[in-house]
């Protein structure tokens, strides 16, 4: 049955709002007027500082590392100096270390940041952006295979995990969530540029029964990466705080709804720390867990996700108001819903898009390069994936459906060829990973298949060897292995038609587009905005089969 599209808000805020309307008008709220890098951008430098500009000067004492901070999905919590510009309007976080190539970074500003006239940043502010990855061939070569088992033949059921740097050495580590053994198993990067990992740390780190989806965050703002995990069979969420050396403190376990299936992290109440939201597939709702600032979470508040069988979940600023929203995949009603976050810490259903398929997982990013976040889904028993393009106001276009192998249960995006757009990987339980290349407009073409030993469950597009391009860590949940695939070889730039050979077809494309091309064109191989003799010589110099 369809639920009503009612606003979902904290009732505790109502009384405060009524009191505020009777009070003497105070200063106007502080407003963010710009960010650098731009929100939702895909090609920021790994060495970029993060700047936020306001409509007027801020009080420097109201800006500190608990109220203005950032986190790289792979590089982990950002440490660095925070400075305020001479006119007081721009605050900048300059990281002590580089980000990882091709990763998403999210930035949080607390609602307590104050202007010099006393106005505050009501509702806080948050945005996400991606770093650029280097041009690459998308020729993947297996360099390592690691087991997640302690005893041969005894299943751990390695369902998924995160690729976040746990010890601050500048190399990402792999934390695997295991359903059967109900634990986390951590593989530390050797940090020598090889892209190889040590066997997992023992003893392992207990979580709940049938632990599955997970997200990294810095819940206690100590500069170390933490993790939260949804435990499907005991109806809980586990939070484990990182020790900064690859190990985790004992879990805090919080009871939520029945069969938690998706999980997301964001600052819901604008206090500057990271909260947790999860879907409950059998309860048919979502749980909100508020962080007290030290990484301790209270009892859940439940709210409606607008569909039937809320399963998949991600956070993104779908309506571009500077507050992260929730994107919910409802498996039974086969729809994707957008719940917009508001300044009061509530969520309202603003759009529904049906006909997607039996959604198991989803993620967000700007897939067509228009500056708006879009959605990619894996549709399990529908044997498909879907692309839903966002309009920047919280709406989604009808799904563009792509056939996959049988029962896809994971979708992941990243710029695998380094051309400035996000490519797509689906993981199918039937036994393979399919890689789709993005043409830059959100149109995806099948590029290659990687066979799994048994059952593909997840893919992590991440730079494991710190060479600037995206590699793949592939997870098989039946064979219980991690397969590390290095992205090898430089791209064949002169192969304009993508045939794998540089020949007459490529030469003709260059000649046909000869002259100025301010908007870019296929024959402009050096990015000079003009097709000329340099591009022609590039084709002639690379004549023949592309190197593999």
C-alpha cells in the first residue's frame, strides 16, 4: 500500500519554532554563497584546499575542526589548518596530506558557525565533490588474491566493505564485512606503491549477525576513520571507532528496525558531527541515529521512506540547497524516492520514481556532467541496473535500464579511464563483474566482463597503488576472496574510435574535425580546443594496435 507523502520532522522543533515567531527579529541567517571545489564536481585536484564563502564576515572563533571538517571516502578524515580570509567571508581548510585519486569527499559545516552580526548558519551546510583520476587504459590485471577465511572451507561470506585509510599512511586499506562470521577483517596496504595488501589482522572485530552494508566516517572527530555496519539478522547497527592503527575499538550496537539493509552517514541535526540513517526492509521504514559528538549514538527515531520495502540508501544533495538528502531504493515497490533534508533536521518526500526494478543497492554522483547528482541502481531479481538522472531540484527522470548478468546486487561508480566522468561497475551473484564506460553524457556502453571465482558481491574502484588512476578491488562472497586488479598501461589517446587500433578510421575523424573546436571534439587529442597538425602527428605516431 502506498504511504502518504507527509513531511517527516522532529516534533520537538515545533515548540521552538512557535517561540521564535514571537521573538524580536534578529540578524538574518548566515548564507553560503560559494564553495571551492564546486559541489558535485568530478575533477578536483588531489592537493586541493577546501574553501567556503559566506554572504558576510564570520566570527573566527566560531570556526574550528569540530564545525568545519571533511572526509575522503578512501583517504579518510582530513586534518589541516583552517584559515579565514582578510574580509572574513571565506574560510579555507588546507589538508596536511593529499586526497586519494578518484574518490568522493564530503564537507560538513555546523549550524553554530556565526557571522559577526550574530547570524548563524541555520541548518548547517554540506557538500560533496570528487577528485580527478589520471587517464588510464581500463586494462585490469590481477596482482593479488587474498582469502577472508581463517579456516579453509569455513565460510566467512565476505559481502562488502570499505577502502578507507585506517592508519594515516596515505595508502588506502581494505575492511571487509563478513556475514557468516559476523566480523570485520582488515587488510592493511603495504604502503610501498605495489598495490599489495597484508593478510587480514587477527583477532578480527566482531559485529552483528549477517553484517552487510557499511559506511566509513569519523564519528568522534579524532582524525581516525571509523565504520558503521547494518546487521540484517539481529536488527541492529554496529558502530566501531578506529584506533588509527588499522584496529577498531569494541562495537557499540544499537537496535533499529527489522532487517536493516541500507546505511548512510550525514549530519542530520547540523551540530557538526556525523549521524546515521538506515533502511529497515521488513519494518518498511528508516531509522535515524543521532551522534552525541563523541561517537555514542542514542536510540533510533523512525520515519517513513515513502515506498514498500525500503532497502537501498545513499545521501546526496539532490535539491542543491546545501543540506544532504536521502535517496531510498524500495525493493518491493521498485521505486527510488528522494527525501529532502531541511534546516530543522527533518526529511520530506519530494519525488518518487517507479518502474526501476527490484532495487538491491544504489549510489549517487553526477553521471551526465550537468552538475546535478544522479542515481545508479542494481536491481537484483530484475537482472538489470538503472540510471536515473537528477534535475537538481530533487526530481529524477525515468530510469534508463541496462541489462546485467543474473542477480546484480552491487553498483559502484568511479572514473576508471580518467576522462572526467564516472564509469559504472555492477556485481552479479551469478558470477561476474560488468564494467560500463561512460561517454560523458550519462550513456553507458558495456566495456568488459571480469569473471568471479563464484559470486561477485562488490567492487571498490580505488587507487590502491597511489599511481593516480583507479584500480579495482573485487569481492567474492562465496569464494571468500579479494581480487586486487591493477589498472595497467597508459590510455591509447589516438584510438579515437575506441577500436583498440590506431588506423585510418581515427585519421579520418581527425581530418573531418580539422580547425577550431571551442566546445571540444573527438579529434582534439591534446585538448587545445583546435584540431591541427599536433593531433595528426599523434595519430601517425601511434599507428597500429594499442599497447595492452
